[in-house]
C-alpha cells in the first residue's frame, strides 16, 4: 500500500495529464493542493480549478476529502466546494443503495485514480445523486443555457485567479 509521501514523489517524477498535485507544505504529507485543468471538449475547458485533498491519518484504509477552493458549478460538487463522487465515499455498503461497494473507496486508490475520476466527473456529471441540486436541475433542464453560462463564469474566474 502506498503513502501520501510515495505518491508525491511518484507524481513529481511522472506528472499525469489533466492535473497537477503536490503537498501544500513539505512538513505535512496529509494536506495536498491539486489543480484540475478543465477537460477538453467540455464546458470546463480552459479552467484551472484549485482544490485541496486532505488525507486521513489511517489512509489508505479511508479516503481523503476533496474540496474545490476555486468556485465551480457542477452537480457533483457541493456549493461549499466538497466533491461528492463514489470513489471518495467511505468503504462498504451504501445505506441508500445507490452505489456498489466496489464503486466506493478501496485502499488501492491513489491521487492519480482520484483525479482521473474527478476529471471524468467534470466531463460527465452524475445527476442521480447530486451534491448541488440547483446545478443538477440546470444541467438536466437547460444544459446549453443557464448551466453553461454559470460554468463559463467559473472558468473565467478560475483563469483570473490562476494568474494572480
């Protein structure tokens, strides 16, 4: 099983397309900053979305928490920035019956597999169990209107913040 320290070293040696990740402070291996680059051919293209990954002390038995610092309008990101995807949910049975245990957290997951899931979530939202009900409603009912406008505003702001 891997440690946050080993993952940081591996990502420094072999960066993965679509995001950058690293420790916020070299003294604390449990606090990471990641930047997700808006995937091509999606409404998020061109965006630079900053987030934090906070690993629990008993990682990899339990998942990290991910929270966007940059504003992002998406059905699977709560308004406070918390990312809500299966891979980051505590291991085991889903009491609501939405997810299979194998879709949830497994100790084999790494920063890389988490970020690949997040990038795929941006490209293809899951409207079944939204963290942001308003974004989900707009995405379903008016994807090329209101939803697109709000996402475009987030992309613009993220670009301005990225170069501050």
